[in-house]
């Protein structure tokens, strides 16, 4: 059964909230409501809606600024925001798109016109998420940055890596090193750059991949020592790439649930990989597997 998609309506008018809630629930959506921008941002953090309908004019934090703050986070870069407002001047519509909105409808809102827009933007957002998930499942640590080096979006694996290394609550705050940011526009006479950062005892390499659009430059992340360790384990035991990832984290003392979170897998899938690993490296339990892996990584 297909799960119900969640729509967050942000509007200071109770009458508008009730009207839209009834129309959207009748259309099969789960509906959340917020009377102001600050409440909306709190709800987005807790519930992760699929799309937001945002009134532009509200007391305190207006819809434009609320959208702008949401879009400043890489976590919400793909979240579609449709503005709803009585403002219909060209400059107001431009403000909505500049703030990060994907569409703009004027009040009074007509449900029969709004619903197809919602479905179209939900489908587009799902396509983008699916593409990035596909990249992630192939083990790609990719981030897109703007011309200043600030993160625009990142694949789930890259997000986890950045959070792990830099202890960030929000990877939208990550900015690439100045020496790389200054070289984000290579020319025939200036090859694609890369740089290495030392973070504690770890070495993170950031590699320029290419320009996706005017506002997005694609970079690949690589942990130098992790790549070397994976290569050593793969050669020693003839493991697949994903089996090597699991064994590497077993050797680091991580639990199955931790590994599942790190690799974006279910704990049950991690167990299946462990069964395959035990068979390939001729051990019966995780302690023996960890010990064998550590010996290889230590060069013993």
C-alpha cells in the first residue's frame, strides 16, 4: 500500500488552513498545519513533510524568509515549497522564486488548480531524490556546492561522512577549504583541483568533478586511509565493496545498528552481509572477523 504523502500548510489564517486541510485530506494527503514561520521550521525538523504550502505574508517571520532559511540547509534543498498569497505583482513572484519556491499561486486558492501542481512538484522532487539515492547506493560520496564553496546538496553517504568527521548537526553549514573554493572554476590552463584536509588523525580528500549548473559544482569526497584500508581488506578476503564496508566497521567496533545507520542499510541487511563475510573469511562470529580484519589492517 502506498504511504500517504504529507503536506505542511503554513498560513496565519485559520479559515485558509481549514479550507485547504479539508481539500487536501479529501485528496488523500496527510496534512500538518503551522500558523507562522518559526512553528513551520520546527515541524519540518520533526516530521519531514513531502511538500510545503507557504503563505507569503505572515506576522513575524514571513513566508519568503521562512523558505530562505529552510533552503539554506542541505537537508531541505529538495523540499518543494509552493507560495500562496494575495500578492500578485511581478516583483513578489520573483521574490518567491528567489527565496527557493518552486511555484506561486494567488489567493483565493482553487483546489482543483492547486492539486495538479502539488502532484507535479512531488513527482519532480521524488525523481531528484531517487537519482541521488542511486548515486549513494553505488558508494558515491558526492556534494554539490555553490561558487563560494557552500554546500547546496549532498548524497546521504556524504552527509553522514561530513557529520561524522566535523560533528555537524547540519551539513548545510559545511564550506569547502578556501584553497579549493578559489579554484572551483577550472580552465584549460588550470586543471580540475583537489585538496586534502587533516581532521584529527584522518585525511579527507575533496576532488573537483565538474559543474552541474550555474549554481552547482559537483565534488567527490574520499577518506584516504579508508580507501587504503578497504583495498587491503578486499584483496585479502576477496570481498565485494559492500562486504568490505561492513567488515571495516566491524573492525572499528561498531554494532550492527551503528553500521546500518552509517551505510544506510537495515540491521537485517547488515546481518546478511555478515553471514557472507563469515563464510568468505572462514570465521564463525563477529569477534573473530574483527580480529582477522585488524591483523590485515595492521600489516600482520
